[in-house]
């Protein structure tokens, strides 16, 4: 007797968000990236078509990072001194998107200036045709001082500006609205906090198809289970029809995993941890695949080798099973 | 899935004789459904009703236990699809594959290495659970020798990957007094495999290309008297395995579909498949090979996903000694969230530098989480300094705050006027450098 497979029918769906604009649409990107649109839990092809695969972003910096794992610096080599070369290398490594993360200071410790930042952003846009996300350094005043001129200088490119948090979102949202960009909204692993911030941002009049949400994650071993469950709950809420959770989710496993001791340190660690480089890449890939299973639409990585492994996993997750 | 009160009522005598202490059979049925009374209170239930009621109260996913001398690996008995709904209970067993084409010495060396592997994660010693011996050679004798070679090197539970019943039998004969998992019965060999599993008290994995065929097979095998079954839905892509594992769990939990109410087994071919097996419902996982740089993160992932969401893992608040500190050594302050405590304690310990570690009661939260929640502030830290009598242990009164809560230093100076308050680095990795450069 054939089994009747229980299928979920959800009233809600995730909004579709497009990042980047080609010349036809007022930008200069060679392609755009569209995420979201899900009408079922992750990769449930037998319930409904999965409209857009998750996308992989690589994080680059505006200058040589001070605190990155030596493994990352060895891999990227000299390009870390030049954001445009780094962007090219990221594109060559297979990234779908580039995240340019700004440093709070220059190499001598002076605060980063708007002129430097605008130049870095323009250089990156010139070097690579991929859609771009620009993240501030996480200091409210400085982020606002840097992101507003960036938004103005790149009007129409549909860049994602971030990171909006409850303490600091108004200026970023306002400039994104005025200059045809998008925003990403980060909240600490909690459905209600995520909703609250999304409400605040949409109350300002931000079009809902220009918002990504970042529910925050922890690395494997450092709180990933909280992020995993927060994402599952957010996605369930979205499918159940809760409008203020119906945004594509972006998470930063690269940032989280590469600050762990497992990835940062090669000597004086337990032998049971195994080979340093392989372990560090596994840490990033395993964290990322876990988050894909819980609904991530964009994952931001740091190591080029992880990109290949994660993209292979995405392709396999997107393969429509023949019985579906 | 439990029966409803009405369904139970239909199985009762319906005479309303009141001997159970309730005015009607229906009232008693309602209490039974709510698990507030025992069926035994009714003297008149028929044997047939009893067995139906017992069947309905069995867990929707059978608990399967593999056993060997001193070890047990359990899978099944799960009750939810999402860990936030309650928790996941039985961590999937991680098994390492061994081939009977390897010679005995090679097997022994590999198995010993994996058998003795232990890795410490937040104070918990993690290990692999057992070995899966593969009958790659096709020879019964080679298989039996391989099983013996594994047994000589490890006592952990075994999975026998042998679908030729004669070969499987030779492998099982090499074992005694244990419950191994035999892999796998399929449409072709199931009768012989079921007989073998029954005779040797082994659990039996069942493999089929579709869920219909799988359910058919488990019913037939169960009818032969083998109940400890494990399902292999035989998926060849990540999307298909996710679909099938989800469908199996939904059918078991939501439809109480007994024919698929068993734990599952998977043989991942890469790390992404292993991750999916851990996050999405697999009961027994067979890894191709043993490599610490992959086994360590997989064990940690399993630990994380199977943590009870209601109870963060905590350590006891107190004043801990690391590397035999003397009265001149600094007092480092941290929270009682396990991950936080061990990041700091391990760092200080491996640096060889002596220090006192004051663990405050922050309700099991990380430094910043606790700070944001108001559970880690100057007042609480000062209270812990007093409660655990830190002042009695040191002559040089120095407390070091985690760099992430540098903002607390002013208030803490006010709370602890006769202490010197220092701000440490943000990440524990940088503590040894800080000791050398700043504390001198
Ligand atoms: C997991 C997590 C949670 C989990 C809790 C986990 C737990 N048991 O603590 C949950 C989901 C429950 C949670 C809840 C909240 N969270 Co929270 N959470 C996190 C997250 C993602 C990771 C925290 C973690 O586990 N880190 C790992 C541990 C090991 O780090 P750690 O304790 O800081 O220890 C390190 C260092 O501090 C250092 N260190 C530790 N001790 C010492 C001592 C010395 C002497 C030195 C030198 C160094 C040192 O060593 C360690 C390793 O380097 C962070 C964001 C992030 N990615 O970091 C947010 C974060 C900490 N949370 C935050 C917030 C705001 C909250 C909430 C208040 C939100 C809310 N209103 O619900 C709640 C508060 C809790 C409550 N009211 O119940 C904010 C804090 C923001 C801020 N700066 O104030 C963060 C930073 C997220 C953000 N960016 O907004 N959170
Ligand atoms: S003892 Fe049994 S038959 Fe009598 S009322 Fe109770 S349930 Fe009904």
C-alpha cells in the first residue's frame, strides 16, 4: 500500500530580495543575486519548488586585517593589501557576492575616513562585477559617518548596507532608502528581537523587498545551537504568515569560526584537534552547512576553499529528488 | 502517538461499573489519555484491548540499543522534529568504517587509534562510538578475521556491513554476547538476514529505494520476530536524504506510522552529508575514515545540537586554581557558562601561567549575554569576590575583567576599593600575551 506522505501547506512565504543592479537598472553590476522566496522549510522540494539557491559571499576588508588567522593571510597573500585585488580574487574563488567589511582605523590607528572608504568601495565595484555588501566596523558614529557617503557615492547600485542593530539603524536605513540600496538587520538570536528590529526598519518606510535579516550565529562549539534554533523558529514563523519575519536570512559563519581558537591557533593545542588547516576549514564548512539546513539564504565566508565545499553542498541540496 | 480519550473509551468494557473509582468508563478513559491513571485500575479490560493500548503507548520511534562489553549506543525514541520544541535525546552513534580488505595489522592500528581517541570539549570527554566492518572482499573467512581483528583492538559496539547472509553469519559468529547491527536487509536477502538477526540477537538495518518498499520490508521482518530495526532510506543526494529523513520522522511522530517508526542509518560520503545526518535526524552514522580534524568538529556539532535548549551547560561558581597560583597571582573574572569557563581555563592552563579564576554565577550565560541580561555586573562580581573569599587567597589584590566588559571597570573599582582593577583582552586566546606584556 503506498504511504501517504504528510505534506505541509504553509500560508506564508519569505520575500524575494534582489541585490545589485545592472546598467539596465541604474547600477554597474555584471549580474544580480536574488535570494528568498521560499514557501516551505529548507530544501523540501517535494512540497514546493525552491525558487532560489542560497548564495555564498566572501568577506574582504578595506585594508590588511589586524586580527585574522594566519591561515587566512597565508591563503589570500598580498591581495589583502588592496581591496580591488582582493575582490577580484574573491570572485575568482567562486563567490556569488562580496562583503566589504570596513576597519575602524587605518594601519597606524587613525580613524578610517569617509574619503578612504568611498575610494575602497568604488575600487571594489570597479574590480568586480559581483553585487556588494558593505558592513561598518560596528561603532555607531563611525559607521554612520562612513556608510552615508558610501551610499551617496554609489546611488542605484543596490548595495546592502550594514549592519543595522537596535542601537543604530536610523541613519543607515535613511541613506539606503534615499540612494536605492538595501539594508541588513542584525539581532541577537531571538525571534522577537528580530521582529522588533524589522518592524522599526519597516516603520521608517523601507521597502520590504530591500531588507535582509541577520539573526546572528555562534560558531560550532561556541553557541551554534542557539543560532540554529533561532533560525528554524524564524523560518517557521515566516511560513506561518508572520510578516515581520519574512525576510531572507544572512549569517556570518566565516567571521564567527575564524575567531575561534580551533581556527586561529596551530601550536600548543591538543593533538586530538588534528591538522590545523583542515580543521579550520572544516570548522567553517560544518558551521555553514548546519546553518544552511536551518534556513540561511546568504552565508558569509572567509576561506576560498570553504567556498567550493559549501557550493558543492548547496548544489546537492538544490538537486530536485526524482520522487518529489 | 498516544490514543485519544475517545479511542481508549472504545477499548473499555463501557459498563460504567465504577470499580476504577470513576463514575463512567469515559471519565476513566480521559484520565488514561492524560496518563494520570494506570490501566490496571480497571479489572475488566480484555486481553486484546490491553495489547492494543500497550502498542499505542509504545514510543513512535523505537529505541534501538547496540551493546558490547562495557558499551552501549542508543538511537531512537525521539519526540520532536525541531529541537526547540523540546530537545533531541539520543545522540547519533558515530562509527568508523573498516574494510576486510585491510590486513589484520592495519586494521588493528587504525582501530586502536580511533578507539583511544578522546577530545575534551567544555569539560566533556568526547569519543567515537564504534566501528563498522565492511565485507568488501566477499569472503566469509576474510570478514570473520576482520571482525576478530577489530574486536582485538576495541570493545566498542559494531556494525557489520555485509549483505551476503553467509558472509554476515561468519562475522556474527566471530562475536559473542553482544548486540551488533547487521547492515543490511533488502528486497533480495531479507528472509535470510531476518533469520540471522533473530538467531544472533542482532539489530537489523533495512535498505530500500522507496519508503513504500522500506515499510513493506520492515513489516515482513517484524512479522518474523525481529523488532530492533534501523532504516536506510538509501538516498544519493543531500536533498533526497533530507527529504526522506524528514518524511520518516514526520510519519512516525505525526501519523504514528509504525512501519517506519525506527531510527535511521547513514554512510556519509563527505562532511556536508555528515553534518546533515547530525542535524537532521539520523540515528547511526558511519564515517568513511577516521581523521581527528573532522571527527572533532562532528563530535562537537553533535554535542551542540543535542544540548537541551532549556538548560545551558554550566559550571559551578567559585574560585578556581589554575597552575597552582600563589598570593601574588591575579584573579581573573569570568562567568559560569561552560563554553566561557573552559575557553578561559584551558587557555590559562596551557600557557602554564598560574592564576586564580573567579567564576561568577551568571546563570549560565556568556560574558556579553550575561552583561546584556544584567547577570554580570560590578555588583555581582564584587559579591563573588567576597563570597568566595578571594581576598584571603591573595596578598596582591588584582582582578582582571574580560575585555568585552571593560565598561564595568569604573563601577568595579567603586565596589572593590582595595583592589586594583585591570581590563584583560577581549578573547581568551590573547590572555597569555596579556599576562606577559601587561601583568609582567
Ligand atoms: C549564544 C548567545 C546567546 C544565547 C545565550 C548563550 C549563553 N548561555 O550565554 C541566547 C540566545 C540565550 C542569548 C540571549 C541574549 N543575548 Co546573546 N549572544 C549569544 C552570542 C551569539 C554568542 C555568545 C557566546 O556564547 N560566545 C562564546 C563565549 C565563549 O564567549 P564569551 O563568554 O564572551 O567568552 C570569551 C571572551 O569574553 C573571553 N573571556 C571570557 N571570560 C574572560 C575573562 C577574562 C579575564 C578575559 C581576559 C577574557 C575572558 O574568552 C572567551 C573566548 O574568547 C553573542 C554574539 C556573538 N556571536 O558573540 C550574543 C550576544 C552576546 N547576545 C547579546 C544580547 C543582547 C542578548 C540578549 C540580551 C537579547 C535579549 N534581549 O533576549 C539575551 C540575554 C539573555 C537573557 N535575557 O536571557 C548581545 C550583547 C550585546 C552587547 N554588547 O551588549 C550579543 C553580543 C549579540 C549582539 N551582537 O547583539 N544570547
Ligand atoms: S472499572 Fe472499567 S468497566 Fe468499570 S467503570 Fe471503570 S473503566 Fe469502566
